[in-house]
C-alpha cells in the first residue's frame, strides 16, 4: 500500500492539515472497523459462543504477537498496558525502593518519565539524578558519571522536545556496566522508525499505539527482557498476573505477563493489532523514507535561528522557535493546521508522518511566515 492510499483512508485528514502525530495519530477506517468489530463480537456473539473472556483473551494474544513482531521480541516478553505512562508506572511500582536507590533520567523526558520518579523521591527518599542536555543531545561522559551506584536509567529513544535520536544501545551498555537497569520510553519510535529491542539491549521498553502507529487510545505495551521480570514484584496483581488465580499459593505468570492485571476491553487491542498490520502493508522503510523527505522539505523553509531540531533528518518531530507559541498554535488552528506548543523549549512542534503531503508542509511554512 502506498502512503497516499492510506492517507485517503484516514477521515481526519480530509478536513485538516494534521501535523501533530507525536501527540496522537488519527486512525484509518480499517483500524476503527477492527476495534468496533471486536467490541461487537465480544458483546453480541461471544456470550453465546466461545464466551466473553476467551474472546477477550484471543484479542490480547493477537496484540501481544503483533507487538512482539514489531519490536523484535518474543510474545512472552510483552505485557499489554493502557499507555506509556501506565507502563512506566508498572515498572516504577515493581521494586522495593529506599533511600539507597538512584534513578537517572534526562531533562528531555516527558512527564510520563518524570512524575513516577518524583513520587519515589517524595515517598521513599530515592535519589533522582537529572542529566542535563543541550539541543536535545546527551553527553555519554555525563551518562557514565551518573551511572555510579544507579539503580535504574530512564531515557527516551526519540526526544519529544527536539526530535533527536538518543544513543540507546550505548546508554544501555554504560548503565549495565555500572549494574543499573534501563527503561526506554520509546513511544515516539514505533510507527515511524524501525525498532529492534534486541539491538537496544534495554531491560524495559514502554510505548503505546495511539501516536505514530495510528492505533486507538487505550492500547499500550511493555517489553520486559526475558529473565528480568523475576526480580520484579508488581504493585498490582490480578488473575492475568498469575499462573492459577485459584491456587492457594499464587505464582506469577511466566515472562512479562506478571505486569498485566485484570479485565480490559479487547477493542483497543484489536485496533492496535490492525494498526500494526496496516503499517506493515505500507512498510516501515517506506514510511521512514517519506517522513525524511517531508521533514527535509519543512526544515528547508525554516530559518537556522528558528530551527531547534537538527537540520539533518533524525525523526518526524520538528521543533520551531516562534515568539508566541500558544498564540501561534491557535492562529494556525484557525487556518485548519494542527501543531502543538511545547513547555520546554518554549516553542511549537510540528510532527510529520508519511501520510502528510507536500502541500501540508507548504501550508505550515506559509502560515509560519508571519510568526517569526
């Protein structure tokens, strides 16, 4: 499938210049149809057929398999969550923290990668070290210095602030050499760049389907490297967490499943499974090439002093310095253009997917001419 063919199957793009995929990606009709079909089957047919729980479990199994294939993992290493924030919190709640523990994060993390550690700092006295960056770049010498006595690193694969790619595998190597575990917030990666968790080597990878993957809200996922889960005791437990929920002495389910808890709607996960299939029909390499072409076109029209993202392609996230970010976003919205303001840096961000057009990019540039 050609990206433009898929563009025509995304109803939200019929009426707007949508350049906010890094926040949420409108779904194609196929994805919404799959979610609706799963819900209808679950509520209308399953009660009198295989049963509502088996129907839901089938949807969960299919989603785990699709996510595992997307990330280069085994299905047993995938737990289903609601969101990236949910996944990070499930990891944050799975250790016996005290004042001797150290969490390291960068100053580029989303609130999802900040608030859980602030809570640990407040509630348990955990030391939180914040690695300062410049222009969306991380100095590996700083990583090595911060790794001393660290318990866990939290780092993004693609920064939501600048669209830069961080050297995940190098960070993982440094952290592991120091005896620390690594959690990667990868939500900006799947759907716009290839992801191979084996190549990264991280212990935990969290993401969700509602951004670049074009899936519905409510379908997140958590990768747990095989064997790492044995040292984790999740804060919540339910029948999906254990081998036998009726056993007198429960045992956690093998692999990442111990991080799942209880009943959830199958609809978002059926939508996620279909979204991954849709993007596979287009091809992640073709998607990445088109994103690169479109972001190059966008950056070519932005003055050097206004472009806060790298001039060379790294992702579809493009951060632009304007005098009044929130007012600029509102003025662009009045022209049917959707971008977003950022809190840090004080700027706007246009995130461009393969399903944008050259005309979309030109419309953004034309609208920005009066904003500098």
